[in-house]
């Protein structure tokens, strides 16, 4: 039986914590129905016996405290209610003892499962330095600025590396729970739980849900001007040489500064702007895929389909079928 400690940090998103707890309980119930032993023992672990969450609206009573945590195989970290960098900083400062404990737990051989924005806590402790970690697409740039030694990605739902799990999106946390259920209780039990909670079993990517809004907080005025030009002329053929000349910088200098500021090359940025424009057309108009393709600046059907799929995780037609 895997002994799971569900951490209750200051500023925790209690909804995701309870969703995860219900998932493990459902797996145990199904195992009993199948004549098998339960696979999980789940307890709430916190720095104090009681934790006040959601600005005092919710009080959680912990089963154990950091002073006497008992035996723990898997430590589960819930998302934080931290919508901006300042809130993340406050959450990290308020959870110093908990961060130290979870880092020691992992370094001593325990597993660590992070639900969405909860990854800020092990990142603050240095556990994610030099590693890839999944986070919700809407905070990817924010986390990259806060924790630059971590390679934050948002094209996956769950990532597991050497006993350390990360996931993207508060509701995507359910998929991380399914991953743990499959690993420790069996694929049949995990599939049953997916059906019980009406989750897409094969969902692997956040890309269909991503809304590209550019990266505009970097402070580089030249790059910002290039971004704005691309966004207002995305359907035109914009070469790097022409953009560099227009903004009075060298091509290599522009490429270097642009990637440093936005995380994308100039070409990638234009692709993402075009794909976002295409998504809006597919969602809100009755135009054919071909019409949309031409309007956003492509003339080659295969190239458009390949680029759209690269950035969205599905074909233009599949996207229209899902969201129109």
C-alpha cells in the first residue's frame, strides 16, 4: 500500500486537493469491489494541526503535522491560490518549513507529485533546477521569470521524471491522479476511475486549450515593437531581414533579442500569431478551413495543417469540430 501525504500549504487550492483525495478513495473502493486490497493510504499533512484557507473561509484539520509526519511514500502538493508573481512570492515565504520538508522527502527517496501551480514550492527549494516541469500555459512565462533554472513546458498534461511528477491546470490534476492510480493499482482500475469521473483517458496535451497572447512584459522596446508589427500584419509575408531593417537592428541581434525576450524565434512567433487568428476564425465563423488558411497568410494546405497541429495539438478541422 502506498502511503500518500497530501500537503496542505498556506494558500492551497482546496478544490484540487479534495478532487485528488476522492480519486484515490474511488480507486480503493473499486479494488475492494474486485476482491483486491486497497492500494492507497491517504492523509492530510500540514505545518500546523489546522490550516485556514481561502481568506479564512475554509478550515482544514490535518491528520498529521511536519513535526510527526509518519511514513510517507508519495507527497502530493496541491495548486496554490497565487494568480500573480507577488502572490507566488508570498506563498513561498509562508511555506518555508513545508518546502524544506518536501525537499528532504524527495532527496531521501520519496516521490513528489505536484498539481499545477503547486510546482512553485519544489521549484523554490531548488528541486526542479535543470529539469523540465509542466505548468499551466497561462502562467508559463511568469514561472519562467520566477524560477529561471527550470525548463517550464506547457505542451503536456503530466510529466514524470525520476519520481517527480508535475501537471498542468488545476483540473488536469485529475490526470496526474489517474497516472498514479495506473502505476500503483493497475491500468484497469485507472480506466474505471476515468470513466467514473468522466475524464478523457487519452488526453496528453494542453495545446488544444492554449490561448496565445504573446509575451509582453520583458521590457525590450525594440522586441515589443516587432511583436506589435507582426500581430497587426500577420497575414503578410514578413521576412526577418525586413523586420530588422524596419526597426534599425541587425538580423542576428534581432533574432537573439527576440528569442531571449519571448522564448520564441521570430518565425515561431509569427506562426503562433497566425494560428491564434485561425483558431478565432474556426471558433466564431462559418468560413471553410481553406478560407481561414488564406486569410491568416498561408497558401499551402499541408503547411498550414502541419503548423496548426504543431501549435494546437490537432488539425484545423478537428479544432472546428470541438469548439465551433
